[in-house]
C-alpha cells in the first residue's frame, strides 16, 4: 500500500518527532523510489534519516504518520513502541505493522482503539485496514 501526502496539512503535535524511527521509510511501498513494502528505502540511513532528504519526492516530503499529527494518540502509539505506523486517507485509516511484530495490533490497547476508530469511520463510509507482512485485515468496528 503506497503512502500518500493527501490530507497531511494537519499541524504536528508539539514534542513529537521522528527521532530514530524510520518505519515510514521501511513499511510502505514508495513508487518514486521503486521501493517495495517492508524493505528499507535505499536512501534510509541507519539510526534514522535520509540521504536524499533535500531532494526527496513530495510523497516523502508531505508525509507524517498519524502519531505525529493526532494529539489524541497516547505514547503507546509511538511507532518505535507500537511497531506500527498509521496514516489516514479520507475516511480510511491504514496501519502498517512491522512483519516480525505482525500480531501486535491485535493486542491491548491497540485492537480496542482500532475497533473504535473503525466504528467512527464506518459511519462516514470508511474503514480501518491493517497490513502486517503479507496479511491484510479489515478491522471490524
């Protein structure tokens, strides 16, 4: 599932930064770099960062994960802790999970929150989808 900058005009939550997290450079496919899902981008630096930062495409330039933009998400959703990153596209919420932590999204507190968000999005014609390695799941709300 390719990431998109759509809807990313949201303000960033103060005090939240990427730090050493590079999940957005590993988990999604990035068409501009011909990068498949679940493999590090060739521009991703060990410990975080990008060696193409100044010339990165708009897909990367405009993207922030939901943890960076949604102040209602608690510390447990910090991607380095949750081992997943989330983003929204219209009435859809996508969660990308590190393949080696594939079942973590089914554990508390994550599953309950995802089910709650699925109920809200369903009323808006949307849904929550989780990609964990080769497994794709739609969360029931």
